[in-house]
């Protein structure tokens, strides 16, 4: 499976972000009409949340296919799409807000903090957020573990569906830091839940017949949906 279809599938399965988070970021940033820079925009799930609040956005996205989806989604909105990696992006101006949804870990840690500091104005805000998901029902989790024991015992199933997010090491010149956790729940169709498993590298590395048998077993064991708890974590900081 090639990288591009996999990334498109990952994007389709993302859950989105709470409206309250967007409001909190904008209240903290106090943009007053200034534009924002988004790093790793994907197909625009977070982009559209900020555009709906009247924020002009420059969206940086390295994947051309995702950028094409983003352009179609934001047609007519005040969004400029730049195709390329943030590491190589040189903004024509500085921004009052840089935000990144579920993508900051993809930026080279050797340069990302310096690039972020250079991209925002003094007093501007860097806001990073992502979802951490886990199954709610222990009985469901045990059925999934049983399927793993039968077909892929070397892959332990953890109720935590995503790894811990990257740490917030900070950068020089931060005047203030702020963080929030937004807790919510969603019921995923079982087929979509299994599709989220399929996006993980551990499962992609399985022999195709093993992977197919595992996923078929999970689908057979579970009812029509899986309840998932989501913690959306926001870390933001203001520059001096």
C-alpha cells in the first residue's frame, strides 16, 4: 500500500476537534483580524473550524493529494494553500497564530521550534493539539485482545488507541504557556474502528492473510459500533 492512499485513509478516519478548543485558542491568541499559519493541514478538518470563525489562514501541507482535497474544501474561503514541508517553508510575513492539529510530530524536531518562533509575531501564539482515543467498554477490549491472541499474539492490544503525544519542550522566548484537555465520546461503526487499527504500522507489517484474519475476527466478535473516549489535548504558548 502506497503512502498517499494510506494518508488519505487516515485523514478520513480522524474524528475532528471540539468547537470549544477553537474558541479557546482564538481567545488566547487575540488575532484581531490577523491571519494564522497552519502546519500539516491535511484535508482541512481543523482548517475549516478556524475559517468558520473568520480567520484568514495560510495552510502548509506536504502531501499534494491532501492539499488538493483541502483546496476543494476551502474554495472561496480566505485560505492560501502552500504545498511543501514546513521545514522548507519561508513565510512572506509573520503570523499572529501558528497552529498544528495532529501533525506536529511529523515536523523535524531539529528545526521545528526555531521555525515556529520565526513564523509568529512577538506576542503571537503557537498552539498544538491532538486527539488521544481509547475504547470505553472493557468487554469490547477483551474481545479485541482475544482476537489478537488467536491471530497476532505478538501485537498487544492497548485500549489507548494512539500513543502519547510528543512532549512540549518549549522554545526560548516564551512568555506564557497554557494547556487544556477536552473530554468527549463518540460511537464508531465497528468497520471504521477496525480501519483505524489498519492505519497503524504494527498491523501494516503483518502478512496480509494474518491481518485479514485478525480484522475479520474482530468484526465478527463485535456489534455494530464501538464506543470510544477521546481526550483532545491542547498546548499553547505565547512568544515574547
